[in-house]
C-alpha cells in the first residue's frame, strides 16, 4: 500500500504494461501476448462479478483485448495502464448491459472458481459467494463498478475516477454507499455467535 497515489508523472515506478502497449503499437506481438497473459484473469474476474457467467466474462475480456489492440497505434500513456484498461472494460460492460437489457443471466456455480475446501467449509464458501454475487447485483452500476475496481483490481480512488470519468468525491460516495448496502445484504453471514 502506497501513501501517494500514482499520478501521470509518477516516474518512481515504471508502468511495464504501458511500455508493452507502446511496443504493441509498433507491431510487437509478444508484448500483446504479455499484456493478455497478465490481465486476462483480472479482466474475467471483473466481468464475472457483474455477469455471473464465465463464458460471457471470457467473451468480454476478449473484446477488451481486441479493442486495445486496435487502439495500440494511438495509445498515449497519460495514466496508468490499468486505468486505461479498466476504462475500456467498463465501457464494454455497460454496452453488454444495454445489449442484454438485463435479461436473466446464466447461472454458474461460484464454487467452480474457488480452490477446493473440505465439505462444510466449501458449502459455506459457496453460500457466501452466492450471497455476495446477489448483493452485488442489487447495487447500481456505478457503485458496483467502483467497489469492484477498488477491491478486486486495487485501483486508487484517483484511478477509479479517471476510469469512470467522475470526480473522486463521486467515487468515494459510490464506494461508501456500496459498502453500506453490501454490509446490510450480507449481515446474516457476519452475526456473532
């Protein structure tokens, strides 16, 4: 955890993926493979938390990688690569929601995505994962995206604001409301015995 959020002119830590993206723009296919390899899991997880379908999540992740490939020649590293990537992912997700018009989603057993644990623990983990997925569905899109970018992708408030094209104050408000709603929805799982 860093005390100072990453900024456009943060030279302390080189953005390896931004450098890779610049190489992709010059036709370096290996750099593209490295970006995909590094970000494929996080992309699929990001989409899965909203869609609850592995297949749809994989398809949308592939769309994101196609879009960054097509935009590689025009890419300018004005922010962290993760901010750029999740900005595109958010747009792809919004387009998917519009396309689906919130039709019923495919059901996927969340246990398929978890490491196996013995008997009862596995069942409790499955129940918690299912409850969490359902609680996420109750959140408005802005709150859901903001909390997922914070917790799942570990972006800073500033990076989330850039990704979502919003103010940091709005992001903080969305995350606060999302936490409150999730806490209320999942209260049964955290009652002291």
